């Protein structure tokens, strides 16, 4: 949606008492929004990084919020969603394990542990670790559409 349409949707949600629900993807819901007129967040599109979900929730839980806030996550068992939530849990545990009690000082991490933070670790026949990335699109990662920042091919 264009920025104008997004601003109109937010204004309608904030000012119209009959408008009770706003749908926003995790990605667009995390872009410069202040949604203190809401009090409940239901996550239905988990991301590999739990900090992204926390950031989206913080769009509701900010200075100016007058209501008690809640966040719930929906997950369908045996789907990619469950895989992402399991990955979040693993990453959160690994990060907590390397942080000292003060939450600021990091313990030293070996190469394999560091690599595991970025994906599933495998070994070549000589025992050297590597991360295999499966990307069926030979052009690479993110392909924007016209409502995003523009086509990657236009850059």
C-alpha cells in the first residue's frame, strides 16, 4: 500500500470508533509506526528473529499508551511457522548462553557456535563447518513490488 493509503488506514483506525481491527504484516507493521491507539497484537506471521516481533509489538507498547497491552502468537503445528518459532527459541537460548549476567558483556564464542546463529551448520568431508543456503531463485533475495521501495532491477 502507498504511504498515503497507509496513513489513511492508520487515521481511520485511530479516529473511527467502529474500526476495531487493523491488519498489518510484521514487516510493514515495524516501519515507523506509533500504534498506541491499539492494545492487542496478534502475531500470525512469525519471523526467524524474535526481535522483529518484539519491535512490532513495541509499536503498540510505547509512551502514550493508556491501556494494558497484550501480545499473542498463533502457530499452526507442523508448518513453517512452527519451524520459525523453534528457530527463534534456539537463537534466543544461544544468545542468552553467551551473554554474561549483566546482559551486556559477551562471552567468547567459537566459530561453530557463531555460525549456528546464522543457519543450520553442516560439515564438509574434511570436517570444516559451513552453512548451506537453499535459494531456488538464481537472482537472489528480496524482490520488491511497486508498493515497496521499488523493483530491485530498477536500482
